């Protein structure tokens, strides 16, 4: 595979030259030009992430308009993530082959077309297809937003710019929940697609006017790249589908999930065998088998898994207690502001020697925030979880940049051809971790809810005076609307059963929060296990050296005493 540039290269200074083919040069800009790049970045980043957040926030409205079940509606968000996670298998090489400028314009144009189609087509199968294509088309948008924002910073602050850009991307989901009540007030769910289209058109105009600096184009594609993509992309999609549906379809009762996992493993195995024996593989399987890649992948999945608590436990609990989008809007405003603050803190604190410290603080915030939420009651309201969600949101904004930079450093140490593998590993870890978190926590919450329901229901003895008094109280609530005493008694007992189910759900959500806190504690220990082991072994070695030194001193003194005072 030739690595010769396809175009004549400008006379760059060594520090301005693109670090890897497919990235723009980081040339020195005037202050006005930097401001323009920064504004375009702040436009493109919301365009890349706000659409999927708006769909997730308005899923119930879309479900009602299209007449879908809860499981069917969940596919609209799931297919977006499934295709978005696998897109980087080929998109990085597309940037290297066709250039960052053409890649930018083609990517945003494709996204505009998808937004237009969303407005004119309203049936479920087509909407499902469009969300899948939108996930693929939105993948380049994230990279573009990051590159534009990085151009707004001096060369010495590129790491801080990356931390800020990635943190802002995390804030788009809570921003979508903040905007959703206003968009839903019209009663037309297509308002979210109109907003998405408007932002995409503005981004297209901005990208055409303010172009990224030229990069390096090289020939990178080989025929077997497309075979590897044809095997790995469906495998990633199938795993994502299983995790996405575990919350809505009990996995033990749906054999298709097992078949999907088996098919994914088979395709991934064939792809790995092909890639392992290629001279220039799409995915560097030998690096994926190293301890560095394994630790990074597990760390990235673990962090995304832990932070998914924010999208499931607290919001799920509050919705169970009857809170709607309007009541949750202030909570998501707090989450949005705290996520931005976390990104700013991460950028200000950033430094090669502080990466592990930032990650450690992020995990500690998740532990504390999750633990605070494990004592909720049926009287818990959004303002009661402001502090815990603020802590988790700070972690969300802080962790992404340092984690990505740590992985890039490890990949570049092996060679620039490892960046594609790193990009796939990172995007896959974020997609799978984001789906696995709610799936695992949701399964555990449902399991615990069934157990608590059985215990509470078993304790509702009709002969118990407190139960009898509660039923009479509920009967009195229906006295003005239901004349028949027998029907009033049936409604009262049904209401009592609903209250019991609500209490079981509250306890189950508390258990899920506590489980997330325990997992985060174990993850914190695992993250620093090697450092802890090194400190402990170093302490033992120092203690051994000190003991040997004392023994030698004692023997020397004893020998001198014997020579001075012989027996």
C-alpha cells in the first residue's frame, strides 16, 4: 500500500503538518479566522448530536403518531446507534482517500438529504431505514465539529480543545430534553426533524464558506477492506440490537437474541481471521490482543456503562412517579450546565500527567452520585436529585477528552495505520457501553421489581387493619363517581395494587443505583490496580531493604562487641 500523497503539499511548518493523513493541517490563523472556526464548530457539534437526542426525548410522541409498541419505538433510537457505531470502519479511510474538505461537504450534504426525507415520509418501515442511514451519515459530523473547534485554538492547546469538543458532544442529549417540551407543544412530532434540517442546512452553508485547511490524501483502500466491513458492520449492529431490546423484551423469552449473538460472533470471527493474515488490515487484530488495547477498550466501555445511569435510573424513577417532560426540564437544564462545566474543567486541568487523575475523579463522582440516589422514596421529586445528577454530569463532561487522548497516544505509538483500529474501538466501545448500561440496569431493575412486588403483595392481608383502612380510604375517593359499592371496592383494590407496584419500582430503582455505585467502585479499583500493586510491592521491597539493612547493622554491632569484649 503506497503512502505517497496524492496532491502537492503546501509548505507547512513542522508543527502545522497534519499528524495523520485524513486530518486537516493545524496552520496559524488570524484571530478573526479562529473565531469563525470556533463558531462553525459550535454549530456543527449540536447538529451532529442533537438529532438523536431529540428522537429519544420525543419517542413517546413518535410512538403515538405512528401507532407503535414500546419495543417498536425503541428500534428508532437503536438502529441509529447501531449504524453510527460501525460507520468508522470505513469513514476514517474515506477521509484519508478523498480529503477532509470533500469528506466534510459530502457528509453534511448526505445528512441534509436524510433530514428532508424524514419530513416527507411518515410510515414506520421507512422511518426505521432513515434513522439507520442518519446514524451512518451523522458519524462524520462528530469529527467535523471536533476539527473545526480545534482550529480555533493555538497549536499548544489542541489537547484542551479536544477535551472541550468531546465534552460538548456529551451535553447534546440533556439539551435535547430541555428543548423537547417546547417542540412538543405544537403537537407535531416532525418539529424535531424541521429543527434538525434547519441546523443541517446552516452547518452545510458554514462548512462551504469556512473550509478546513488542506490535509494529506493517500491511497488506502484495498478490496478486502469492503469484505471486512461487510462482516464486521452487521456483527456490531446485531450486538447493538440485542442490548437495545433487552430493556423492552425479556431476553430469556426471545430466542432471536441468542441467534443474533451467535451470528455476530460467527461473522466477527471470520472477519478477525481474514484481518489477522492481511499485510495491511483494516483492523489491527494483533494490537487489539495487547494489554494496552484491552485495558483501553474495557475502560471506555466501563465509563460509558456507568454514565448511562444518568439516562435510565433517575429519569426512569421520576417518570414512574408521574413526572413528565415539563417537570423534568429543570433537571435536564442542571445536567446540561454541569456537563458543560465538566468539559471546561477537563480542558483547564488537561495535561499528560493528569489524565489518570481526571479519570479517577470522574469515577469517584459517579460513585458518589449513584450512591446518593439509592435512598429515593415515592416523595422524591426532580429537585431532590439535582446534586447527584450534577456530580454524574460533571463526570460525563470530564472523562471523554482525557480517555480519547490516552487511547490515541497508545495507538500512535504503534504507527499511524493503527488509528483506524483505534477509531473503531473507541466508537464501538461508546455505542456498546451506552446500550449495555441501560440494558443491564433495566434487566436488574425489572428483576428486583418482580421480587419486591411479590413481597409487598404477599403482605397485603385483607384482615390487616391498616390494609382495610387504606382500602376504605380509596373507596371514599371513588364515592362521588361510582355508586355501586362492589365496583368501588374493585377500583380501590386495583388502586392499592398500583401503589404496591409503584413502591416496588421505587425500591428496584434504588437497587439499580446502588448496583451502579458498586460497579463504579470496582471499576475505580481496576483502573488503578496496577498502580496500587506497584505501590504495595514497592512498599514491601522498601520494608525488606530496611529490614536487611537493620539486620546487617545489628550483626556488625554484635561482631564489634565480641571483638572489643571477648568472652
